């Protein structure tokens, strides 16, 4: 599903390229996400990142609740790293344009994780 998340991420880029996400575009993205099996926190995270909804919320970036345990936060972080680390993407044969998107996503994931750990301590 990580590659399908990357494709959906690109579709979000296209949908907001004109500066506005139109309702029909969002409806199509919702249907595409369901068809790809991208749902729950993963879809909400992608949607929020592109529509500016809670983009600074590290919990949203990691896809965990604000009351999540440190163990759950670490598990979510590791799962995201397994899906989005540049070395993994290269091994999957992801094209350079998608690799840049993945690198940006990985940077956001790392920053979010560090911020949550700092806040917990």
C-alpha cells in the first residue's frame, strides 16, 4: 500500500495545483483512496497535509491519537519509516520525482516524532 499512498499523494498534488481543491476532486480522491485500500489515519494524514488541515500537528502526521502511549507512537513511527524511507523507496524502484516527495514526507515524519518525544519528556 505504500506505493499506492505515493500515487494518492501525487493525485493530491495535482488536485491542489490550481490552488483550490474542488469538491468533485475531493470526491474522486476519496473514492480512489477506498479503491486503493488507503484509509483511516493514512488517508487523513495525506488529506490534511495537502489541504492544510492540522499540518503542524505531529500526532496527525504520525497517525496517532493525542493520548497514545509512547510505545504506540514508536510503533506508528517505525511503520511509517518502513513505508517511506528513501532507501526503501529506491529499492522499490520509485521514480526520482516520487522519491523527492517521499523524502519530504520522511522529514516531516522524523520532525513529528522528535517533537512528540520532546513534549512527552
